[in-house]
C-alpha cells in the first residue's frame, strides 16, 4: 500500500511554496515566473499560492526574502574592525552571490513591470532589519578604533554596496583580493579619517 500524503500547513507549506518559487525563478527568470509553475513544482494548486501572494511582484519579493533569510549572515566578532568587516564580506560573498546574480540577470521584467529599481527592491527587502554592520561598528567604537558618531549610514553600508556592485557586474562571487582591497584601501581609511582628532587623542594609550 502507498502511504497517504500528509497535508502540509502553516510554515511548512509556506516554506515549500517559496522554495519551489525560488527554483522556478532561477530556471525561468521573472518573465517565466508563474503561479502555475510554482504550484506544480510544489505539488499543490494555483489558488494555494495566490491566496498568500495575490500579485506576482509580491510573490517575487517573498521568494527572494525567503532565500536571503534562509542563509543569515553571522556576526563574526574577530576582535578587530578589519577582521570583522572582512569576515562579514566573505560570508555575504559565499551566501548571497547567487541572489544578487539572479537579480542582475533574471529580474529585468520585474523592474519594467513595477517601474522600480534594484535599490527599491533592496529597500523593500531590508525594511525593518538592522544592519549587520551595527554590532561590528559598536565594538570598534568601544575599542577606540573609530568614532561611531562620525560614521554615516552611507559609510556604514559602503562595503556591502561595493561587493553588490562587483557581483552585479561579474555575475559571480567576488575575488578574495577584491574583498581585501575594499576593506583596506577604501573602508578603513574612510572611517579612520572620519574620527575627530579630539576623540583619537582622548583614546590614546597612556605611557
């Protein structure tokens, strides 16, 4: 006898739908991304998918958010600002390159349909989530490496903006040497220059 198929519900069903949606998106891009295709791949019906995400753009955003959240970036805490930022970039590089490459290659029809940009999609996906750089910079401030008061939101996100740019241009993970260049020749000198002289002197070690 064949065992009866167990009906999926709640988070189990939703995760199965979004996993199927990701596979559909990777295979067909947004132009071939359909409710029917997602439902068939997930072994369910179109209304099951449609009830949760009534528009295709909503389904797309939920799919990418699910994929991103299934591979969270880990706070490294290496003991130095350089070590932390490099570890973060390496983690992002290994986990998010596929997502960024898909956005660059397969979502042209989405941006055209919605009249939005990559920046708009990024903002929609990031809304409500704190930056992973927050704890890194707070620790660096406590160690006296930087003055957190002088760091702007754009400066904080610069390493990630640069790595995303590289991923979009090359459609592959970023080379290790490029990650080190971003940190050593761009980010660290920038945040070091942003620290007020008075703060630097106040934190100088006593002799």
